[in-house]
C-alpha cells in the first residue's frame, strides 16, 4: 500500500508543475525604443529595459545578459560597460523577464521565452548596426540563456558567445536528494521564498560590490521556489546545448568559484569539444563566480575586448594558456583553442 501511495503521490505532483509567467500574444512589431528609458519591445508588447553604453565609433556590439536575481546593472556599476565602450564595443544590457525592472518580477518566464527574448534583441541590434559583428556576453544565468538561445529552431546570427561562469549545473549534476526536494517543493509550494541567508558562500571578493547589491532595491533578495526550479531546468538545457553551439565561444571561469562547481563547467566544455565547437577556455586563479565584477575584473574585461578584436590570438592575461588552477577544466580543455 505504501508503494501504491507513493506512485499516486508522484502522479499527483507531476500534474502540478510550477506555472510560468503569463505572456501575451505576438501582436506587436519588436523594436528598440531609445527615449528617456531605452527598452527592447518584444512581440507580446513586453518592455525589457536596456542599459546602453555606446562607443563613439563602434566596431562591435555586445548583448549583455545578467545573472540570476540581478539585472542590467551587472554591466554598469562595477561592470564592464564603460570599459568596453571605450574600446569601441557598444554594450546593450537587458533586464530579462522576471528580473530588474522587466515585467513579472520574481516569476519565471521559462527558458524558451528567455532565449527568444535574447535572440530578438540580437536581431534588432543587427538591424540597428548593419555590418557590425554582434556578440552575446552572458554571466551565470545569462550565460545559460545565451547557450539555450543557440538551440532555438532559428538561432540568431551571432559572431560569438562570451560565457562568464555560465550556469550549467542542472538536474544532471544536482545531488539526488536536493533534486528530489526541489522538485517536490516546487509543486507543493512554488510561491514560497528562500533567501540564502546563512550560506557560507562567497560569489566574489569585491566586498564593496556585494554590499552595493545588498542595498540595491532592484536586486531580488528572496527567490520563489518555482523560480529556482526553473533556473535548474534552464541550466540543464544549457548543458544539453553545449555541443550544438554554432558560434565561437570564450569560456571564462574562476578557480575560486563557489557557485558553479568546476566539474559541471568541465563537463560542458567536454561536450563543446565533442561537438567541435570553437572554444577558448580561460581560467583565472583569483577569480570568483562574479568574474565581471571581482577585484581583478579589469583583467577579464581586457581579455574579452582582445578576444573580440582578434579571436585566434592568446589572451592578454594568459588565462587561456594555463588551466591547471581550475582543476577538471585543465583536462577538459586540453588542446582547445
């Protein structure tokens, strides 16, 4: 009877999958609005705010995708937006649905919708800047969205992906007990929230930046369980996308990353290699998860700008020449350029 009851409970919970954010019908013409508050307007009318850093004479365009619970200011305060613009690289960083000032704050839009939004912004920027190369720079969750974007039925034309500590730690890498707990909680109490308080995890060594995030009211501090479930599913989809990325990749990882474990990143790198993706892995011995805003962030910024300028050349920092501080990444990335 206990066995039958367990099967019954499983079937009931399976029918109660966490709900996604509601999305309107595609009745609008997608566009970029450049008024007082720049935004990318999607086909359903959703306004996704943009933080723009325009180069005086742009030679390349970067689409910036932020991490989980963060927003476009990832590329602003403490971020690489101004630096890249000074190098002739214009940056358009977008608040993704459910985050920042975008619609549905705190809810989960689904990995397909998020990937489609990113793809549409790429296409809009192609039209806005004809003839210029367009790259996508995604950090953590944003990196996962960029990877998922490349497996859409019609992926956008991009000249490369820059993945900074991409979130690829999905269901396939999650502890079975934690996975079962999250799966169940997402069906029983999807709106319940978690704060992460008490976890001894350091996402960065830049304490001033972390304090600023704590004071920023736009950064989400409490996460819905249903949204966390969606994030893990996105990470799973990003990992599955690894071998099919049809664009060059710059894969950035910090040896002190306490968020995405090295074995998960190494597995994604091996998968890229198996799919013959042109990938340049880079390991930063003093880098944490938030590489773009760590204390040594300018080292990473210079590498990004150099890779965009000359993809086949060694990175200025030499982070692509010695992967040994990143453990498993060394073996997964052996022979890759």
